[in-house]
């Protein structure tokens, strides 16, 4: 009697009397496989306008000019720890755009628009992975929502920045990103360094979770070089990519076992960069380990940075701030409504405290020009 395949396993690998059937040794832990929309389809349905294209290009050029010493303004990447609500993100973007315009003589403001969240163990992985916040994992919908939000933010004239975590998702929205980050958990990843080498925007590498800067300096060296690796084209086809290298990379100090935003830490980081043959400049993340994840401490960190900038410090090219409409964080619980404007991941500074923080940084840049 012919053997019957186990109906709980995939049958696409072959038939008993045909090619070798590997369904008993392959994909044994895959629960389901669903179709993924191709980047090309999404980009065709949600195209970039000439106005948005100009915002992205100008944002990238402005950050690159700071990196290469052609602009003395400070880059400020500010916004929610993560995006979880479209309307609230747009509310924040409109407020930020007005403040950015007011301070444009001293600051290059990029809105933090993070869609993917690395988890230490498990938890909500972000707006793309689970846009409905209910464990339904409607990833195609998440990609559409993410792109729509980026289009609307850029249409305000506000450049957007994000963390590149997944290696395929950039094909869906990287054309709308003016600045990108590689997180502390992935800076040492060869795949993410290769990705950065081919991205069209400036990229910041965070120091390691232990505070070590060497991994970020090594990442810069790697990303500046050309690479060949496997990936997915915008048509959704597997391909081999060959990159030219990205010369617009930098280090982000985000703390580790101890804060590293102080002058001594900046000196130490710049020494590591110099030894690696890289530009002696850093961006400082006011959040994470530098604020012990206490949102209001970001103001103290920013004030310390502003004081040094006003005194003539030029190696600090920018800062990052986690900020939302309202201060703090809240837990995502099934069946329980969320309070509008409050982060569901890391705690954020409220908008009312964010504005004076930004103005303080702008004043510091202006004072530095008087020296």
C-alpha cells in the first residue's frame, strides 16, 4: 500500500514517486506561509511625488554636509520610540515641522519614525509586524501603513529617520528615509553592515550594548566598503547585490553598562575612530542607557551637550531624543484601550518638554558661531 504523506507538512517539495520529498526534514517548524506583497507593487500604488523626493534628497544632503564639515548645524533625530498610531504620529509630525522651521538656522531636524522594534526576549515587534496591535501579524498591511505615514510626513517638508532592523523591509520604504540607524544589537551583524553599504542615506551605527565603541567603528569601515550579498529586488525576486559602499556613516553613543555622553566618553570614542581612520565625530543618544531609560533625564543629557557645544565642541554632530505627545509609557494589554499620545515601548519625553530642549540645542549652536 502506498505511503501517505503527513498532512500537517508542506507537500510542495516533491512527490513520493518523483523527486526526493524532503518535507519530513525541511520546514518542520513552519506553522504557515503567506504571500508577501512585492515592493514594486507597493511603490507603484503609493508613489513618491517630486515634492517628497526633494524633501528626502535635501534631508540626506543636509546630514551628509554636517558629517563632512560643510555645515555647522546640529542634526537632531527626535520622535517617538516607536510608531503605533498613524494619527498620533502625524499630530506629532505637524508640531515638529513647525518647530523645525523655527530652528532651521541651527538645527537639522529629522523625525524619528521607527517601525521595527528589536526585543530582548518576546513582545510587540512594531508597526510593520503587527499594525493592529492584536497579534494578527498583518505584515502586508503594516508595510502599506508604514509607507503611507512616511509619505505624509515627508509631504509636510519634514525628513524622516528610522532604524533598519529587518533586511528585506528597506525595499518597501527606504526611498523615503533621509537618515537611518543600525541598532546596538545589530551593529556587529555582517548582514546589517552590508545593508548599510548599499543604502542611499547617511547611517548611524550605535555602540554595542556593553558600551563598546570599537564594534561601531568597525561597522563604519565595513559599510564604507563595497560588498556582494544575497537579497530581494523590488520585484520580489532573489538576487545578488553588489554595493559601492557608504561614506556617510557615523557612530551613535547610546550608553552601555554606564552612560557615555560625557566629555571623557566623547574623547575616548573619537580616539577609537581616529585609530580606525574614521572622522572624529559622534552623535549622542540622549535616551537608552544615557538616561537610564528615565525620559526626563534626557533633558539633563541634552543640557550637558548644549553646554559643551556652546563652549566650542565640534565633534558632536547630532543628538537623538525619544519624544512623544505625552510623557511616559504604557503597556499594551489585550482588550484594554490605550491612552493617546503615550509610547507603548520605551518611555518618552513629552512634547511640552521637547520644545525647550530643542531650543536649548539651537541656542548652543548659535553661541558656538560667536566664538
